[in-house]
C-alpha cells in the first residue's frame, strides 16, 4: 500500500516487523528512490500537528 508523508514524499509499506531488542512493532517502508526505512508502528501511524492542524504523518493513498 502507498502512503504520502506529510512533507510530500511517496512511500510503499513493505511489511511489519518486530524489533528484536524489545519486541516492539515496526513498519518497514520503501521510498520512491528505493531506499528502505523503518519506524516504530505508533510513530508511522501517529497524527502530528502541522500549522495548527492534526494530520497523519503518513496518509494512505487510494
């Protein structure tokens, strides 16, 4: 599934993973340039404040 970062970049959610050190849920995602990134699940899906409005950090497309 594709997501748009609040700053405009497009990303594809690759899979969910588990962080070995503390068993927390992680999101593995790919940028348009092919680079692979991870974030804690709660950070990837959180709402953030931008110019006084709450927006998803990554908004699903489609």
